C-alpha cells in the first residue's frame, strides 16, 4: 500500500500543476463591460476591412543563409573533373 501511495504523489502533483497553469493562463476579464464590448467592436471592424492586394513591390524573397565559417565555392560544370 505504501508503494501505491508513492506512485500516486507524482500524479496528484502533476494534475494540480495542470489546474494551476490552466487557471493562470486564462485571459483576464475586462474591468468594465463597456471596455469588453469596445474591444469586440474593434475586432469586428478589423475583420470587416478588406485585405490589401499583394503587389510585386511588397514581396521580398529571402536571401539564403550562409554560415560565415563555410567557404562558398562556385558550382562546377558536368564536364569538370574533381580535384
């Protein structure tokens, strides 16, 4: 019976930790109902606005990452023998 109690202790502590973390991570309630409703109205207005059309000027292709410690050599053609 004593071994069973020692096996239950980590399970109980883990369950308690889940409850505490879940309670702490909840978003806080607005102090006033008006503030909450204003936030909801702002959200609805933002969702109603159309997205801007993508343009070629705004699209930027990422440059490939090259580590400073790696030497970059030009690629060899098919006919070139390896040295």
